[in-house]
C-alpha cells in the first residue's frame, strides 16, 4: 500500500504512524465539539494514548485498514482511509474526518479522489462505499460530488453515545468511475 500520495502543492496524504499520535489527538481535542456530532470515537479519545493505541492497532497483521493523515500546507488536518476491506468480494469503504477550520476547501473531496484511484487501480477493487450519518450534509455532499450512487439508509447503522443513528450509504463501481 502506498505510504505517500501527493495531490497538489498544498495537499498530500501520508500513512499515519506512531509519531503522529500526539498531533492527531491535539486536532481531535481542539475541535472536539464539532467532531463529536458525527464521530463516535471522539468521546472515547481522552488522551494521546488513545490515539497511539489506535495507530498501534493498524499495524497488527489481522487488521486490514489503511489510514492516512490529510496534510494541508504540511499540517495534519484530518484522517482518511480504507476500512472494511473485503478482498474476496473486491469491495472497500472509505471513511474520513477533517477539522472545522479546513472544511469547505475541497480537501476531503480531493483526498477521496486519490483513494478512489488507488482502490481501483492498485488494490483492484470493484466497489467503494462511503457511509455518512443522516443529516451530515457536508459529509454526504462528498460522495454525491464524486459521482457515487445513493443506495439507501442503513437503519441504526452506528452507535453514538448510547443511541443509534441511521447512515446514508453511497457506492461507486469500477465501471462507473470516470478517472479521466
């Protein structure tokens, strides 16, 4: 799997490593009120140790997830990655988050485009999925903008603070991908 993806002069993706744990935790901590609305892990991330344990988990042989820092102007501003990798059925899910000061700049859309290309070209996937909490318009606009198809609602798809929220499910198939 690629360690570094240059997107443009100001934006690149870099595989997360243990040295990033403090910086990533500080990002989460500084934007906690914004991020907790849609990300269930935020309230369990109470120290850089939690972030460090997350990164350590990613390096275990049985874990098939690839997580990248979204680096804008050489500073980490969020994470994006592949999860739910199913090599037998050739499908994969992309998940992402970005701090509120950097929303609306196209950073996540450009980052997703780069991972979509990797998923189809390097990992030989057939299907990419993105799930977003119902009502999380900023997040759901990304798969819409990138040509994904809305498939429906996964009812009670994710647990947030002792309650379940519904998720919008979007997909893009290799044959639908316009990579020109």
